[in-house]
C-alpha cells in the first residue's frame, strides 16, 4: 500500500464521519424544532385557558356581588 492510498482511505473515512455528523445534526435539529413548536403550542393553549379562567372568576365575582346587593 502506498502512502497516497493511505491518504485516500483516511480522507474518505473523515468525509464519511463528517457526513454522518451532518446527518445526525439534522436529525437532532428536527427533534429540537419539533419540541420547541410543541412548547409554543402549549404556551398559547395555556394562555388561552388562563384568560378563560380569569373571565370565569370575574363573572363569578360579579355574580356574588349582585347576590350580596340583593340581600
């Protein structure tokens, strides 16, 4: 085996590792993006539910005030 052949083998080995790294990096990034989108959706849903809760509490408070006034 000549030195040139050895360099080719090393070169292709390194390229293969880089390609595998790039592919794994893309897969991990997709997972990160998916998780981030799930967190955003959950955040918006929680915000909406919080608004509904505040509205219900306000409505209950007004109803109780009216009940006290009628007594």
